[in-house]
């Protein structure tokens, strides 16, 4: 019956509402989709702010997140997905999910695309093992710190984590992404 058809059409849409995984029929297709997103975001970031390329190259690890290709997105909430790359470990990939509170949408940001640069290997490890709830706590833990624990001359201090967000106006440096929680996508990340 027509009513049954409508119900069948609506069901996947409802099931998809809370979904923050990339498109694809299987794990490999989803991984490919994430890597394509990673490549696209980095390309756009480097075009807008060329000095980021050297920063990423020199970092122990980095991560790229997006919600741009998600079909459903709640205003003021939602989610995205991404991949974290461990450059100290042969570029090992950890695929991740992001459940978000406020992604700064409405500030000329139609979709969320961000690059996280981990200048500190332990900050990277914490991120992929524990995930982070970004907010005041993350801002406190991402304090300025010189390499090797020695006091650094002013101006050379590196933040443990830098968050660069792509907006219509270019790349902006964010202190935190409020209310975002990160977790490993075990379906896509190979042990």
C-alpha cells in the first residue's frame, strides 16, 4: 500500500538522523570517502594559508574533520567524521567520529572543516585514545609549552594543539571547538 511505501521511505531517513559516518556500502568505501575528504580539506587549507603545509609536515600528528558531506545536520548540533594521522608511526590512520555541540556555524561557516595540528606527541595520543570533549578543559590542557620542558624565548612557544577552521573568509585559528566529543570509529580503524 501507499502508506507502507511512505513508511519504508521515511524509516531510513529517521535512522540516518543520528548518523555521523561517511557515505559508502562497506568499511573500505567509507575509508576512501574519509581520505578523499582529508585530501580536499588539506588542499583547501593549504591554498588559503600556505604556511600550514610546513606546520603539518613538522608535527608528530594531525587530524582532519568535516561534516560537509553529511546529508542531515541539525542546527546547533550534529556530528562529523575525520581521520587522525600519526606521523611518528608511519602515517598510521585512526578514523574518528565527532559528536558536536557548537561548531561555530552561523559565523559564515556553512559546513565544518577543520585541521587539528598536534605539536605534542602526547597530546595526539590522548586525542586518539581518550577522545576529547573540547571546551574549557581542553583549552586548559592545550597550554603553551616549550619543547623538552625548557622555558622558551617569547614568541617561539608552540601550543600543544592548534585548531584551524576553514570558513568562507579563509582559515581562522580557533581556541577550542566547544562541546565537541571525539571517539574512534572502530568499524573503520584497523587494529
